[in-house]
């Protein structure tokens, strides 16, 4: 998504028209924040811990909540159990547009790559080869599970035996033979997968046109570079962004300070090496159907102005 500087400033000006004068960084109130992250071994856990440390540096008392990630995080923001969290774009879009969850975006963070992982000697070479196989589509409440179900649908598959296992359980299940393949959405490389020496990724780019036709530009063509996870060639796959989101009722001054802190500390955060991973502000405002929080919009407007 591309937005001209002039168009963005005009939109941001409208969205923050009701923001009080106290929205400036110098008068921000700090307090307690509950940050919903993700599962052990995944990028949300690592990035969340680093973001929490940076927010504490500017005066917030931050509680990090380990979760299954996207879908669970959105539910926690909706019912008030969390203040900010991470979510895949497709889960967040579904939450806002379909489920009407009161969630807003602070930033589009970085591109996630959909991994379909098999053992190196597996007879599975395409998504269609999953027919009749046992496949983990990700943990219950995860964004990976949402994306995986859509990828299977786009591939015309209704017959895989699906299980909902987290990343650690999926890795163990693949090694023991309990499952034949598993899905994972994350940055490249994902450390927990890099530690494995006998895996192969399945190309998923044939499913991108169908995903875009059904769900829109939430999905993009992406490629896992050669050499990652021992692959000799790049593996084309499905990409979808990760967002930093918050409950819509979060105060404007708090939302602005969180967003400002995100960019001020981007070198220390070390987001995954992926498009957007350097936390580019122009990349960050492209949150599709998930509206920017007025406090975040105020921050972007200030740096563009």
C-alpha cells in the first residue's frame, strides 16, 4: 500500500482532530501497560520482550503476557485483558471488519513469511500433496491457524487431517512422525526452525492469486532466501504483515508515546530481517482496514510535518 505524504497528512489531521493538547510527547502520562505477545520460540515473544524493556525505559510499568498470538491477542484487547499486542494482518482485518472488535493499529511492523515445513526426505512437494496427511496448522488462537486454513482452502484442499499445535509441539510432532507437515508464520529465519537440520519448505506461491482474489491485498508474494534452513534455492511463499495493535479505547497520549518509543528504539528492537523490519514510517502507516489509532496518527503526522 502506498500513501502520498500530502494525502496521509490530510487523513491524519482528520483522525486526530479531537486529540487533546496533552498528546505531545513532552506531556505524556505513563502508567501500566499489558502487552500480549506470542508463543515461546516465536518472533512475537522476542520482539515483545524487547519492546517491553524500551517502554519501561520511558516510564511504563509493562506486564508481558504470553499467548497463542494473533487471534488470542485480539480477543484480549477486545475484552480489556490487554492494552497492546501483536497480530497478523489477516487476523486483525477479520477482527475489525467482520467481528467488529474495538481494535486500532499503531504500526505495520514487518512482513511475515508462511512456512509449510516437512522433513527433508518427505514425499510432499506441493500444498496439494497434503491430501490425506496429518498437518499442524498452528496453535488454537494463533494467526498462523487462520492463515493456514485459508492457504489450504486456496489450494482446494478439504481432506488433510489437521491439528492445532504450537510451534514447539509441531517441531516435536514432525520429528516423532506424529504429523507429516506443519504451518508457521514468522520472520526469516525463525530461530526455532534454524536449529533444525533436516527440514524442507514447500513453495506456496501458487496460492497467492487465490488468496488475493478472496481476501484482498492482505497477502503478497514473498520468498524465503536461499540458504535459510539449509535450502539451496529461494522458496516462494505467501507473505502477510504483522501489526502492533491496541484497544481502541487506549488514551491518545499513551498510544502516541508507545508509537514514538517503537521508532526511537528500532535499532535495539532488532525486528525480523524482512520487509518493514527496519520499522520504516511510510511502511508502518499501511494498515489496510485496521484504522490507525488517533494517537499513532498524531505521531506520524508530527514526523511528516
